[in-house]
């Protein structure tokens, strides 16, 4: 007898081995139709998987996250199937699941066109409608290599040849198409109903720029029509909010081919930057941080000691001087330890908190660059806390509360908390990792935060809490982090004198709230669709005259507001007032003040708020109080 335990703890008995599909059918026809796969003792499998011993089983449907992953994985194969039907000479390479969808890389003699994508998507729909079963078979490695060479799929043959010779490989077939894959997959193509191809991009074979440039077709797939439409609507909204477009339209910044991956900030954009930096500087000052500044270049031997050289050297910019090798810093941590080591530190000095607006450089691949969201040169609101082990809990609890306030001030109140635990490639003892992970978990519990565990996602030197923002259209942005590190102080010989008079190692907490200022400003632009809150807006008020007779009064109004610390634009051009209002409204200004003869005579201003809201006439004093209140409340 085979005993199957279901998620509700009920049990079902079968006289012999049974497939996932058969278990689903024995429960009910509705579940049998909905089944996309199963989880047997926690492992995701096909519905055809044969259960031959007592097991725990959950049936996976489209309502489950695993079910959506199966749909997307199978949609990638359906894409390859359609491409091979339409373009038989194309060779398939790899096609994984990604966030919100999938892609597949192809080698083909000419670029795919938008018209090709339409045709491919149409063929995918036709193949899905045929509801062909998706079946699995297993071959010895060398036999699989020969099989794919025989059908002209040289990339697949190369992939399989890199697998150890004593291993078998699994292949999945649907209709006339067969592909190398670990699986699992949905049971038939008819389960794939709601998908759309998005774009074509270039991608090097195996990610190596020395290899052939392939064509990567991106797609998205969802469990329901409504989910697909919601996602496409979100993409439309995201396109409207694209910080690269808005950066140009609002004259904030640009990226130039003469300096790829680096940002040229225009006056308005630099005003936003300064607003974020000065706000964070006040956060430092109010929360016991001492601001420091480290050099850009550090000797290669330092990066070797910390372990960063082995981990990051391919992404580090290096140079040589007087037969010494140096690297532009990709992070600020080692520099802060060197500052800590200057002079003798006592337990009475701890916790010692350093903060730096540290400029870092990372040699990101060209294909990964994205506006100011992902660049090669960036500035972090980087901080490091040196403390004793008993102080970790309070420091982490205080930090979470501080981060929540900062995010709320920038307009983000929906935060996702994750604890990223030890990766396989790491430094330090298991015992120190146990203590570090426990401290982070306990700090979130003490803070009253619900959190998830991200197994194996910690840094190589310590676990971390990741703080992820959810924006106005539902996208997630991982920005803040705090990491517990027992190893780097050991590697760089940092010490303090304890209460017992002996030397001890401090614990190092790595923390950043906004992370990269460039990226965070890009997120802010997209969150607010360019309409930054009054306190951050590069221009807070525009003063517009109707005719030349109010020019002097308009100048006085602008001067008065400027003297109150506001950022004011004065527009005295000889243009129609409707034209000037429309032009300034397109700049998404918080307020536009119009002055005509009536306002001049009354010593007032006609106030228009963002969103074409006419607030009517008010005294200059009343307006000044209103905008001051907006700024103080971070509205």
C-alpha cells in the first residue's frame, strides 16, 4: 500500500504506485482538470510523476505560485516550439523563467522583427489550442548529445556535453518539438492560454561578450486573462513613469555616450539630489552617526584581505601606479574599518556609528545598465555600526524604526521584510552565522514586522535583512539593508578594549537606507510620476505675470518667497498666460502663482496647484503658510 498525506493532513491509500494526476483524479474531477503539477515531499514534479512510496503530496494549480512558475516555464518551451515551426533554421539555446515571465535565446541569421513577434505569438496560440501532451523521457548524456547534434541543435549539444558523462538528462516533448530540460512542466499545451511576447533584445551566448550575439525574445504568461491584463496595464503605467523619459522632459539629468553608465546631473536634477542627500545627512546627525569620507582608490591587497577581490574583481575598475595595483572602491566597508582602527577604541565608545555618502564604482556590463537605476558610478548613503554582540538586537530594532520613518517621509509605507541567510560560498564559522541570523530574526520580531526567509541569499560575509519598497503601481524595489558581519573586523584586525581590559573584536553592522542615491532618485521619479512632493521638487513655485504692468509686482512676489527659502521660478515672458500656465504645468510644479492687475492691487496671488486645481486668490502670507505646511509635513 502507498499512503499519501495531503496538505489538510488527511490520508489516502493506494494499492500500488500512483501518479500525481491519478491522485488528483481520485480527489475530484475539478482538481484533476486544474492540476498543473505536484509537490511530493516538497519537490515540484510533473503530474505524470510516479509516487512509489509513502509521501506528502500537494496538488499544484494555477492559483499557486509554483503553478504560475510551471506556466511560465512551459510557455518558454512553447515559444521555442513556435519559433522552430516558423523559422526551422533557428537554433534554440536556453529559456528560463524570470520575474513576471520568461525568455528564450535563439541563434538566427537575421534579426527578428516586430512582425515576426506577432507571427510567433499567433503560432504559440495555435499550438496551445491543439492541447498536445507534454511528455518526459530520460537519455544518457552522450546519447542526448548525439541526438541534438543529429537535428542540428548545436547549442543544446554543447550544453549537454558540459554535464558529467555519468549523468542522464531529461528531455520534454510537445508535438514535433523536443527540448532539453530538468522540468517540471504543465501536462499539456492547452494549459497555456494567457501569454504575450514583449520584445527582442541581444544577449551573448552564455553571457560572454566574446561569444556570438543571440536574440532574446521576452514574454509574459499568467494564470488568468485578468492577471495578464492587469500586468499589461501596469507596464503601460510604468512606461508613462519611466524615469529616463521624465528625466529628459523635466530636464533633470542625462546619460552620455562619452561616459556610459555615469550620470550628468542638470541643475534641477542636482537640486533633487541635494534634497535627498541633505535629508539623509540630517538623519545621520539626529541618530548618532558621525559622517566620514574615505578615498576612492584602495590597494588591491586590502580587497584581497576582505575577500572582495575573489568575489567582485570582475566588476572592479583597477589601475596601477608605481608598480602597485589599486581598485576603485565598489563599496565603502573596508575604508570604515581603517578609520575605526585609528586610535584605541574602548567598549565605552560602542556602538560607534559611521555614515558616508560614499561614491562607488562597479564595472556593470553594458546590457545591464538602465538609466540612473543601474549605473557604473553611484553614491550610497552607506553606514557601518561597530558594536558588541549584546548590542546587535537594539541597533537592528532602532534601525528598522528609523528606516520606516525615512521611507514614509519619501512617500513609501508598504515595506516587505526578508531575512537573507547564509549562502554556500561564505566566510566565517557556522556558529557565528547562527548567532548573526538569530539576531536579525529576533530584531524583526521585536519590531513587530512580518517577514520572509530568503535561504542562501545573504552576503558572503554575513546574513542580512532586506527592506523592499512596494510602489504606487505594485512594483517592488529592494533598497535598504542591514547586515551582521563577524568576519571583516577579524580579517582587518579591528579591536576595542573591553571592560575586562582585554582586546575584543567588534561586530560590524553594514547598513544603507536608500542605498544608491541615483537608483533611489529614479525610484522616486517613477513613484511620483515626476510630480515630486513639494519638499523635494526642484522648482516649488512659478510666478507668472499676465502683462508687463505686473512685472515688478511679480518680481517682488518671487523675491519674497525666495527669501523664505523656497525654490522659485519667475516667468516674465511676453506670452499668453494660458500658454505659460500650460508650459509650467507640464513641468509638474507643485504651485503656479498668477498675478494680474487685480492681484497686484490686492497684494494677492491667484494660486493653481498641481493637477490643474484652481485654489483661487489668497494673500501672499496665506500662500506662504500653506506651502510651508506642505514642506514640513512632507506632503
